[in-house]
């Protein structure tokens, strides 16, 4: 559980404003930061990640079991976090970018 509020944002869709969701987020120590209506760029990073995920491991492939699909997703997420070098991160991997953000704010990276 994080020691301080984490820098995440989400939309104002119903599932994110339900009491259950807000209680769960509060329990995790995450501070709500809602996206602005009609400002899609606030959700663009997440949308781009899912587009890349689909392009890399979903489109054009057939998985025989859910376990096989989960294994492919887990492997891609590990690859993405450790080796992908997006321009928006200054060509640093997401793991390095995250560690740098936490270090700048005097916090340890959550496991």
C-alpha cells in the first residue's frame, strides 16, 4: 500500500464514481484526480497503452485458453515496463520513469 497519494487519474464514468470504487481507491491510498469532460488527452496515455497491447499481442492471434492469453498479457506488460522506450518518457522505460518520479518526490517505488 502506498505511503502517499499516487499520481493517477481517471474519468468521471459511473464505475469510477461509485461508492464501492471510491472506498477501494481510498483504501489503496490513491487520491482521485478526475479527467476533464471533453478533454480526451487526459486519458490518452492509457488509451495508447491499450492500443499498443492490442497491436502487439491480440490482433491476428488466436489464444486457445484464457490462461494462454493471460500469460501473453503478463509477458507483454513485463516487456513494456522494462524495455519499451516511449518518447513521452524521454526514451526511458516506464519502470525507470516511475522510479525517477518517486525518487524526485522522496518516496519509494511501490512493489
